[in-house]
C-alpha cells in the first residue's frame, strides 16, 4: 500500500466512525405527540396520564433541531 492510499483509508475510516457515532445521538424512549395533539379514544388511561404528567427535560442541543 502506498502512503497516499493509507492516508485515504485512515481518513475514510475516521469519517465512517464519526458518522456512526453521531447517528446514535438523540433522546431515548417512545415518540412523544405534540402538545396540541389530541389523544385517540382508544388510548388507555395509563397512556393518557403518562402523556399529561411527563416532565420536559430540555437538552442543551435541542435548539439545533
């Protein structure tokens, strides 16, 4: 392998690792409905209560989304 090919391989590998690492960022858990959304009549009472009482814990990078 030549020196130029090795540099390209290392750079490509680093970019792939960076992309894989950044793709895992985000909030864990179930999707949340917007505050203005109406819950369907089929939703159980536990789901309705959880939707009403779940506190919002903002993350420092939420402004970027």
